[in-house]
C-alpha cells in the first residue's frame, strides 16, 4: 500500500497502462531518479495523464519530504 516504506529510487522505470503488452510507445512515460539527490521512490499509473508519485523522505530527517527531484522522458505532445 501507499504506507509502505520506500527504500530506493526508481531507475528508468517505464510506466505502462494495465493490460498493455508490447514495446513502450511515445507517451508511455519513463521516470528516473537514480542520480545524486533523486528521491522518487514509486510511480503508479492512474490514467494517461495522471500518475501517483511517491517521494522518499529526506535522508537526514525522515519526517520531511521537501524536494522533488526526478526526470521524465518519452512524453508525447500535449501529454
């Protein structure tokens, strides 16, 4: 569930719609936070235009989530 502890960063994570099989197409977003100060721990696909993003807590203080640092690739126009 969403209350689970998120231990690591997503690394070139391709988000595909449920029941989709095959190669990713333009618009199937690729999230990455596998770099210094990256903090995206999980991505859930909701719709083509909506994703739930779970940010890892700050390393020095687990009570806080004070920044969002990740990349998104493979976006199609108007997405």
